[in-house]
């Protein structure tokens, strides 16, 4: 009996030693900080890895994750012109750093995680509501970045006092009441129609302007061509007359040297003209006085013109 009792005592002592050894070492996972207290009072922190603690005296108060955490928010705000705005947001936050003072704030500022989340969410919502209350509903959609910057500016100081840091705030969705959304859609549609009409009018104006410019250029080119053609025709007629005069001068000189009457040339031209009239008249009637007196009168006029031309050539 005494031997059995002694064996039991040995087993109990051995078990206590084993429990003491096992409870003396604490394994802390990566991304986690362990807070140690002694009789309820803060003592120290344990970093990731294998750590030693005094058994039965040092106790693990809490395990704090230093990794990023996120939470989704849905809330309502009212604009300056009394329009309801509905937000859906994602909040990303984390422990500020691994300094001992920061970990103490995280561990002891709030009773538990639920109270921390409640305070964090209400602070974000209140900051956004205060900002939106100073803006009109038409301005809210284009002030998404300004809202985020305002919230970060307001929360950074508060969260640092709690031992946390706001990493990011994303406003994923901003909506209004159905009536406002429909009116905004109508405004956008009317603006698009207005822009389309303005673009169409501008295109029509450009088309008509280009057509008018093309027509003006065509008229200008046609007038220039007509002027050049008329100039060329005049030069051709002048050259023709010059050649005729030169030919008549040569013929008259040769007939004078041959002691022939130069009036024969004029008579020949007269008869050739009558022949040309008769061949190319196309049914038109031309009245000519064929009497001897009229012929002599015509020849005298032609001889006078010939003498005038000869005098001009001599001069």
C-alpha cells in the first residue's frame, strides 16, 4: 500500500512537471502579437515564433492580428438640398505598427472587437454624412475622391489614438432615390441629344461652307479659263489680221513691180467674200448692190483703205 501511494505521488509530480514545461513555452503565429499580463496587469508582448513565459503567473490576455482587415459598410446620407444618398463602401485598416505602446492601445482601448468595429463604422459614417451635408446632390457623384480624402484626414488622428491606421476607403456604389436617378438619366439623355444636334448642325454648316467654297472656286476657275480663252482668241484674230495685211502688202508690192493695178487684189477679195457668203449662209438672205456704180464705189473705198494701210507701213 505505501509503495502504491508513493508511485502515485511520483506520477503526479511528473505530470505537474510536464504541464509546467509545456505551459512555459508559447508559439506565436506569423502576423500575430500576443499580450501577456500578470495578475491582470500588462506585462509584455510576445512576437512571432517560440517564446517563454512564466507558468501559472504570466497569462495570455489577447492575440492581436497585425494583418490588414476589411469591413463593408452600407449607410445613408442627406445632401444640402435634401436628397437621400446611399453609399456602399469597403474599409481597409490595420494595426498602426508593432511598437509596444501601439499594441497596448489596441489591446486595452476597447472591451472587445465588436465595440471597436462599432466605433470605427460609426466614425466613418459620421464623417461622410458631415461632408455630404454641405454638398448638393449634383455634386456628390463627382466628389468621390474628395469624400475619401476628407474621411482619411478626419480619421487618421482618431485611429492612431486607438492604435490603428486607415489603409484605404473605397466608395464602391453611390446611388439616389429612384425619382432622382430617373431625373438624372433624363438630364444626361437631353444633354446627349443637345450635343448630337449641335454636332449635326456643325457638320451641316461645314458641309455647306465647303460646297460654297468649291462652287466659288469652280466659278473662279471657269472665269479665269474663259478670260484666258478670250485672250487667246483675240491674239489669234490679231495674228490672222497681221498675216493677211502682210500678205496683201507683199502681193501689192509684186503687182506694182509688174506694173499691174493693185485694185485687182481688192476686187478678188470682194468676189471671194461674196462666194464665202453664198457657200456658208445656211439659208440666210444677204442683199448686195451689184450695179456698176456701187461696185466702183466699193472699189474706191477699198483702194482708199489700201492706200491708208500702205502709208502706215511706210511711216
